[in-house]
C-alpha cells in the first residue's frame, strides 16, 4: 500500500520526519488543559488521554490533513478553576455533542458560520494567541530554567531552518525531555491499558452544565473550533474541511467519548497552527500524535505522572504556538474590530470578545451610512 494511504491524499508527499515533528506541536495546549481538568475534577487522565489518541488518529483518517483534537477550552478553564463537577462536565459534553452533530447533519452550521464576519474570526484567533502567550508566561514563571531550555530549543531550530531546509524537531525534543524527567521522578508505571469509565450525570447537574458550560462553549466552538479552523485551514491546507464536516466530527467525538471517561473535545485554530508550525502537512501527523497519546495513557496515565511533567517545557511550546496563531490573526483587512475582539477576549473571555467585535462592526457600518466619506474600516 502506498505511504500516502490512508492518512493523506494520493497526490500528497508526506515526509514522516516532518509529520512526526508536527504531531506533538499542539501538545503544549492539549496536555496542560487535559492534565488540569483531571487533577481538578478527579476525572481519570488515562481514559481521557486514550480517547484523545483514538480521535486524533480517526481525524487523520477522516480529513487526511493535520486537523487537531484539543480540549474544549471554556469547559477546561471552568473545571480547572474548581467551578464544575465531573458530572457537569460530562453533561456539558453530551449536550454540546448532540448540538453540533445535529447542526452538522441538518446543514445549518455552514450558513451560521458564513454569517460570522471574517474580522471577528481573525480577532478570535488573535485573542487566543494572546491568551496562550499569557498562559505560557504563567507556566514559565513557575519553572523558569526549563522554560529557557525549551525556548532555546525552539529558537535554535527556528534559526537553523532560516538557513537550511530541515524539519523542526524542537517539539519532539521538548516532549521527550519532559517525559524523561517524569520517568526520573518515578512517574512511569507498569503499562496498563486504560479502560473506559462510564459516568452518568445526576439530574441536578444538567441545568448548571447548560448555563455555565454549554452556552459560552458553544460560541467559542462556533468561532474557534469551526469558523477559525476552517478559515486557517483555507490559508494553510490545499483541501480545507467544510464547517459541516468539522461540526459533525465534534458532535460524534463527544457523544461517543464523554460518557465513557473522556473530556469534552473539539478542533481548534490554535492546534492547527501548532501542528503546521512544526511541520505537519497530512493526516500522518494525526496518526503519530494519536499513537503518542495512547502510549502516554498506557505508561503514564496516572494523576501522579501528570503532576510531574515540567510546566516550563510546556511554556515554550505554548509561546511558539501563540506566535504562529498571532500571525494568522493579524491577516485582517479590518484591524479595529479584530483588535477589539482580541483585547476584550484577553481581559474578559472569548465570548465577550466575540460580542464586542460584532458591536464594533455594527457601529462602524452605521457611521458609514451616516457619512459616505467615512473611512472604510470593515
């Protein structure tokens, strides 16, 4: 069987070393959020990691391009802050899974996404970049020595690649170093296949999940996981997936995995920027990422192990991803609403930034109607 099948288009020419380098490029986002949710809620990291690995590989088969899988950020942040129970997280994931599978199957997601202005979506990308950079600083300050080591690795490869055509292996090296330190700290256990752990929310957990988790996450999923991912994919990839396909995949992943011990998951523009930044061009990157995550689930999928992974190394990966995503967000032809979305998102939330961006666009449109000489900013 040709190397291109089944994880790449037949006319693609995957370079497995580049794909392997890109495979772990998004782990700086995936791992800290997943680990944080597990530690804060008691959700077992082993099954959560295992499902992430399986769906990473499945996405490689479906898209045949590097479309990432990552935790739903609003739900993850609320959970890490101690404001949601494990049952509420499961309830939120089930509701969101049903919602986005229905929207994708009904064909409604494409017209909804088509009505989201591009400057607002670019603002979401830029706002996410700023939030990732802030997280990188937080992680780095907690572990400055290893943060400098990780940044040195990323910077060294960037410098070398400026002069020579070589794959960026910095993410692979940083991840390998982190797992090595986990092993030295005694975090590697006897290999154990993580079994699904069914969780059924109580009746009292569905309504809080709807209010606290589903409503803000639905807006973020529409903008970042679907609209921004579709837009960035059109910038980077030869055959970008449609919004409908992204929505159906998100719905299916959550309905299958969340009730069995997974955590709510989605796609993301930041993850795509990360994988592409480190060399991913086909679904082989997803396949390799899936294998790595399943391996981590088997040998280090315990609360003890995840607590030992150095935050400084994750900081370096987060910062590299933030820079890549910021470049995408700055490709806007309407800087005012884009910057408003980004700024409000940084100080408040991506949902608030989304609303603020729409308000600015409407205000500018009204000014143009009143004054035909008004400079066109949107």
